[in-house]
C-alpha cells in the first residue's frame, strides 16, 4: 500500500501567498490531504483555505515550524480554533496537551517533530537511538503520529537506517516531511513503508514535470502513486 500524499502549499517552509488559487487548481485531484504552514497567510486567509479544503471533502494539516514553547502554543491553539484535522510539527512540550487534548478529550490529531530540530528550513539532528526512544515515549504520552524530517537529517549516510528503525519500532504513523523532490526519493518513500509524506516546494519548482504547470506536477505524483499501488 502506497503512503498518503499530504500536499503542502509551502515553499521554503512558508505558505505561499496565493495558496488559495493553487488549491483551486488541484482540488479535483485524488490527493489524500492538503496542508500548509502557520506563516505566510493572514489568519483570515488561513481560515478560508481550511474551510475550502473541508468543503471539497478533504482533511487538513497545519504544520508549525517553531521550537520554543512560548512560540508553539499560540499556533497550536490557532490550529484547534480554526478546525484543522491535524497539527503537525512543533517541538514537543507537555503543555501542548492543554491545547490539543488527548484520549477522550482530544481536539485535534497531533504529529510532533521527532528528533532535535533547528533552523528554518529545518534540520534534523540526534542519534537514531535517541529519535526512536523519543517516538516510543511520545506514543505513550498520547501522540497520534510523527513529523520526521527524513531528508533533512544531518547525517545523510544514515537516512535509510533512521527510517527503517522508526517504521519498525515506533507504533504510530510516520510522515516523511520535506525535500522529497525527485522520482528517486518518491520511490524510496514508497519502499520505506511510511504512513504518509509531504510535498510542497517541489511542486512549485516543477521537479516532477519540468515543462508542465503546477497542476501537471501534482498530477504526475498522483499518477505515479496510482501505478505504484497496482504493483
């Protein structure tokens, strides 16, 4: 079974200013989820885009790229208040549960970052053992899944080992997020057995259909997934 595509209206970890127009271009395609970042749009446009995503029959992700507790809780509350289906990203702090809820009080699905995250665009650091241990611990605390910046891992020669151990040992959905920008990486993502993956900037940069439109690039990946699912 192929992983789920989370189409992000983002470039360089920011929501593009005309995200609403891009959504209208692709809302009829069989994408699994749509999402965007907490920066780049006004709150009014964020709410409108989220509403359009839901009206079209899709579920939505808000990915928050913040690392300090005092900068995380506000966007997390915004994700809940605006009715997003998933909050993805944020460095984990116990105070997040007061906003997102858990168990019978859960208000939104929560997929925090795994590992040590810094900079923007983000970099993933930490040993494989540390990352896996963190994932196991956060599942016990209530995390619904994880945002893993696989192709931004500081130790490029250990990417394959990292995802293999995460998928094997963490009992929760893993989203491979960031820098899936070639058919080679797309196929590797399928082979890795992750639950889902994000593509944002690669669609705007026309990495999958160099001579095509934005829609052509999205459709190229959707069609590739469809064919892969037949194998």
